[in-house]
């Protein structure tokens, strides 16, 4: 039986996933003459670029999340359902979900990317990731619990296990996490854990290639590396991690690093939606789309954002899997549907590169915007305001702003609460 | 082996539980010449009077919590350990905890109260409680998940199960929850869940006696009842709940109310600390103390707050189990220890009744302060400011204040995020 959604007689656009692409498209279609249905496994939009601050106890999940129903309150043509999509039946134009069948006239796939462990099961099982607020909170709880355990641990080696952290992947997420951990080590630990010697905390950032922040100007990778090293992070380039037994992180060069926490930020892949033709996917599991975001081989299926791969002259392997392409594609697809309703021709997608940036913590960032490259305090201010501006919800902006101001002047990430102590109760070094 | 805590040569005061009593005492002993050790199973203090707002999606747990380590940052004589106390060995002056043995010179028990189900296992297993932020979040997640399920449920009876809520206990917590749910029904549901008929949501408040807010002037109970009824809450007095099979709440008069959620706010009891003499407890499991908060039969053990029962002329059954007695006892005991260090005599505890109050939602509250009794908008303002003032942490005060202002003017509790959807995935009416 189909899921209970009113039949309005309008053509129905079903959007799977309310990340940047899906949410922007849905909002742009508000008040259009389509019935728009958004399906997401969560009831809220998450602002991914700040997940790492949730993990580092700087922000609460709610400050960077926005309930979909609130976003749709004023729009009569929009419907939201919490559900997990299992497959698509392209012949019957139906989605199979855990809440039942959902019929569509047009289907938009914007379900995003997931962590890529490159087939390494040992790492998948034991590593921490930061691809959702739940994962970020889990890392935060573990981090804080481990500090508590280290305080009472008399054995040096075991204490190292609780304290040392290996971050794999020198992209923006890895760099930002390393920077935040280094700040925690410098400003929080000596005050909160006076019995601990903060110098015992080692933070490793491992990068497989010879440069951090690949995709930005190499100078920026060098700058970020210098910043991190100044803050005590041990940066190792050309270092690939091949195994993690829960006690030691093992690199391709057979180096062993003892650490109770491995944070994996080394790459993303996508889930393959069942029911789509095999040849709709490329080898990185992204869905191949044309310049109208239409999935190759279908007339009524579209893909946006991280999960979509639109090969263009500037981006022969598809756009980078970050917020901007998703936002722009979502808005453009909505505009095209509005044009369609008016009998107008569709307009091809053109990507406007608004720039990239990464922060290494207070006063320090690197940025490339509109051909300009800059670093340091100004880049950091720009980073703050761009992220504040992009956050959805005026109250979220206000709360995040207050938190940042507060943390800046107090040198304090103040949300150091272990909310689910039972989950971490049994953490102990293997031995 | 004893837990790793530095031996400073000072006399050691161990405080079990960092609620109002324990935390106030610890802070007051800062810079004294005792070594003060606080043990709590959480790493943060929780502000109990606002748990219900966490459950109702009005506040985040972090806004009403404060990390103990942050509270103790500037105090060299204070130590904090996350741990659960299993028993006390009064002969050896040791606590047995899940992190090891903790020796004490003086022991202060302030581990608080827990929900009393009066031996009813069926209710204990299925009811929701609001005695911790974790429980409050669990209720919030379930509430929101059930609305999502109700939206897609075609069967009227099943929908009733998802929507209807029974609150048992007409004390301040029960009254405040009922008021907040009624507001959610009136202001949020029609906007967020346009497919639902908010009139289908029934909110019951059941009270065993013939008056709400026992302990306050009966007029206030009547006022609260009138406020709640105006907002659509079904108030049933002289109604005792005897069973809940997960589908129907059953009263002593054999009435059956179909509801998927039973919120139990009908009373508290205490955990009996193992190792203490049987006759140290009264029949409600509170620890009998003299006017110096000293436990009867011991010279080096004290009890504070909800778990302590100090029989006085004004309070022959002990003080009410709310914040003020705990705060005042904690401060007084700390003062007496400081007097002790100076060779001075101890001073008996005298309770200053600062008043009681309860809110029924926006613009409506009842309060008794210093012999004055008032209600309505002014009482509500007083309620807001008293709670804001009592909150620990300047940033918490600011964030809560902003949330309240925001929610007041937008008629919105905006934190409607289901953070752990997996926990509620399987909720369905029994049938």
C-alpha cells in the first residue's frame, strides 16, 4: 500500500535526501504547482561543514540542524516524510521505502555521499567518522570519556592509548579536526585535567600524498601544515594507513602508532541505489547526469550534489563533493521545473566557483575566493562569516555566533558533556 | 588498588553526587584546606527544574548542564572523578566504585532521588520519566517519532495510540509537562503537521488526590487546573493509575485510556547505599540526618538534599525534595567544615523557605514567595527570572534566555530534532 500522502492532482516531484541540494531544490519549488515530497531518514537538515565543531564540543547538533517540517511550514505544496529508501522501481515509477511505496512523477536523488574505507573492514569497524551529527557526538563522548580514563590510569602505555589520536586524511575535515584537537590540548586540558600532562597527548595527521588540502593551491597546503605544526600536530605526508587493530595504527611503511582513536577522513563514496541501471553509476558510485542533472538513460530521474557526477570541461570527473555544487544544482533544477510548468526550455547548469577554504583554528585559515588567495586572520574571519551566512535558520546563526564569540574570548569549547556515558563504559586498551 | 588521586596530605572530603547540594558544597569549599573529591556518574551538573523543557524540545541538554571540571578549573584542592559508587565500607572509610576504591576522611552523600514506581513493574518497564537529560531526550525523540508515524497512519485507533499522552502526577513536573504539551498541540502541530488533525491529540493529566500542586495553597492547584483545562488538557483528579500494558493505561476505577506514551511524574524514592546501617534510612529510603546534616550513627558521614531527611519542627517528615533545601544544606555543611578547620563550633541548619512555583506555559504560572501568593503573567515572569538566575554558568543563562525570548515571540519550540532515530524505529501499537 502506498504511503499516506494526500493526492493533490498536481504532478509529484519526490526528492530523496534533504542535504544542501535536496533542501535548496525543495525550498525553491515552494508555491510552484508541483506537489513536492521530501524523504529523508532524519527529520532535520544537517550543516555538514560544521560537524567537526560538534565533535570537538564547540557546538551543539541543534545549532547546525534545521527541522524539515519547520522549513516547510508555510508551503502548502510540500510534504515531508521520515523514511529510508531501499530501492527504486523505475518501470512503475515507485520508491520502495521502509514506510511503504511512494509513487513519483519525477524523482530527484540527492542522498549524498558516505565514508569510503576502500574495502578495509578492520578500519571500517574501529574508526571514528564525522559524516553525521550522531557520529560527531559519538566521537565527542569517546574523546571526553577517554580523558576521564586517562586521568585515573597509572600505566604510561595505557594512558597513551587513551590520549593519542590519529587522523587520516589531510583534506579540510582532517585539517580542521587536527587544528581543533590541538587547541583543546593547549587551552582546555591544562585547565580541566590538571592531573594530566597535556604534553602526553599526541595528535597525528596522516596524508597519503605529499600535500595537505589537495585541490587548493599547494601554497595553502604548506601554510596549513605550518600552522598545524606550530600547534604541535605531528603531520606525516606520503603516509598511507593500511590497518588498525584497535591498538596500533599501521602504515604502508610498517610504522606502528599506538592510539585508541583513529579518525577516518580519507575519502567518500556513494551508496548505489538499487533499481537503477548499472551503467548509470561511474566507478566511484556516483550517478552520471547530463547538464540538466538528468540521470543518463532516464527521462524522469535526476541526481544532485555529492551523489551526482556531471562531467564538464572544467570538471572532467564531476564537481567537487562539497556544498556549493549541490546548492547550485538544486536551485537550477528547481528553476528548470518551474520553466517546464511554463512551457519554457530548460537551461544548462553552469557552476560558479565561489571558492574554497579551511580553518586551522583560532585566527588561522586559508581561503581562495574569486581568484584571490589569502591566509591568516582575515581568511579566518571570512571563513567564520561565510559559514555563518550559509547556516540555515536565523536562530541557528545567532546561537552559533554567540558560541563562537564566547569560545573565542574564553579560549573554551564549553559543551564538554558526556551525554551517553553507557555507550563508552567498556572502552579499554586491548592488551 | 585505590583510584589514582593525588595524596595532598590534606583531610579528604568525598562528595558523592554533584546535584545542587553536592556542587554547592564543593564550590563553597574551594580554597579551603581540605582535599575535596566529587564523584558523579556524569561529567556534568544538570539543572533538574528545566528537564521538562528539554523533553518538550524547548532547550538543549547542554544549555542546562555544566561540566564539573569547568566548575573546578580554578580550584587546586578540588578533584573530580566520573564513577558509580556501589557501596561504602564505613569501617575502612572507603567507597567501592566502578573505577576502584576511594578513601575518605569525611563522606558526604548527595546522590539524590529517583523515580518511584511504587513497585509496579509493568509501569516501570514502559513509562517515560524525566529525571535526567537522557530520559528527557528519549521522551523528546519518541514524541517526535510518534508524530511522524501518526502522519502516515491511516487507522484512527492506531493513530490515537501514537498521539495520545497520559501524564501521571499533578505536581510541578506533571503540570509543567502538560502545559508544554498543550502548547505544542496548539502552536506547533497545526503548522508542522498540516496533515494531522491536532484535535485528535488528547493530553491527560491524572492526579491521585483531589488537588493539583499539593504542598502549595489549594487555590494555586485550582488555578493551575483552570489554566490547563483552558488549554485543552483533560485533568482527572482522584484518579490512580494501577497498570499500563503498553496499549491502555488502566486506573483504579477500571477506566482504560489508549495511549502510546505514559509519562510518570508521580513520586520519588531513593537508592539505599549499601554498607550503611539499615536504621540510617527511613521508610522512604531517605537517610536520617541531624541538624548538622550528619547521618545518625556515624561521625564522619553526612547527607544532603533529596536523599537526606532532616526532621524538624516545621518539616516533621524532612524538607521537600526540591532544589532549595539541597542548596542551603550544601552551603551550610561547607561553612561548618570551614568552621571546623578554624576550631569553631558548628552551626545548626535552618531552612529559609524562598517559595515555590510552577508554570503552565506562556504567560501563566502560580507562585508563593515570602508569604505572597500570586498568579498569571507576573508569576510567570518571576518563574522565568528565578530559573534563569539559578542556572549555573553565564553562557547557559544567555543561551536559555535567547531560547526563551525566541520561543516566546515565534510561538515555537524549535529544537525538534530526532537525534537517535534508530532507538525508536520499532515503536508500534501492540495489537
